């Protein structure tokens, strides 16, 4: 159902390269021309016009159909590009404002300073450290909630195709990868403790996974150079 809604809203066109959109428009225009050529003679014969008049009207209808199709396609392409640029700019500004908000900066600072290196611990020590944070460190819990809510929001935008995901992921990768190295094990622990909540911060998890893959890809590309 979600895919059907995305198709009917033509949101998928926004993420297609310009060449693909022009190709779609060209196919529609050719289909319209074919219908005119195939059905036009039968319709015009019914009104008893001369052969020259029929030929002239067919040529005019063909040109008009192609012109309308191409013109409409160009307008749609321009409209989609403008809407996409405007929407992406608004969302990028929203992301920037959230990332630079004082409470966000303070939450990230606390996590960098107070969060232990859970990945480096053995399983029993990691579990004990996570349980201590969740039971006793209210300040760190609040910071974690702020950061995770923000990442979940960004991840939701990417999943819904409301932004150009490649650009957003590339932009957020440095901060997300660095923070997730700190908080990822705690999120995994919490998710394991909540089997009845399979969507618990799932958008944040997916965003972190995409950012990590993007960072690895960028590192490999840089190494090849």
C-alpha cells in the first residue's frame, strides 16, 4: 500500500535522473501520436472529408499531439525539479537547525564525555555498564533520548523518500557514525529487551546502517585514488 501511494503521488519521479523523466515523457508523447495515427482515419472518414483535408487534419493533429505531450512533459519536469529543490532545502535547513540546537549540542557532548566504550567491553561488563546507565544516570539517559529521537526523525525522512537520501546520508554520516559507535550497543540491548516493540528506534538504526555503509564506501573510494 505504501508503494502504491508513493506511485500515485509521483514522488518516485522526483528521484529519477532528468534523462529518465524525459524518456518517460517521450514514450507518452509517442503513444499519443500512435493513437492519433491509428484512430484518426476511422474517425475522420465518418464525417466525409476529402483525402487532402483528411491528410492535413492528420498532420495537424500529429503535430499538436506531439507538441502538447512534449510541452506538458517539460512543464512537469520543471515543476518536479522546483518542488524537489524547495522541499529538500526546507528539510536540510530543518536538519541543520536541529543539529545546531543547544540541547542537541549538549546531548552529544555528554555522550562523547560520559558514555563508556561499550564495544571494547566483554559481554558481561557491557551489560553491567548499560544497566548502570539505564538505572542510575538520568543525565546521560536524557541526552541519549534527545539524540535518538533526532536520528529517528532523520531516518524517517530518508525512509519516506521525502529527501534525497544519498545527500542526507552523506551529510550526516560523520556525526552519526561517530555517535553510533558510542550508543549503538545500548540501542541493540534495549531493542533486545523490547521484543514487543520491533519498531523501537528502527528508523534511527537504519539511518546509522546507511551512514556506516556510506562512510565505508567513501573510505574505499579515497583509498583507490
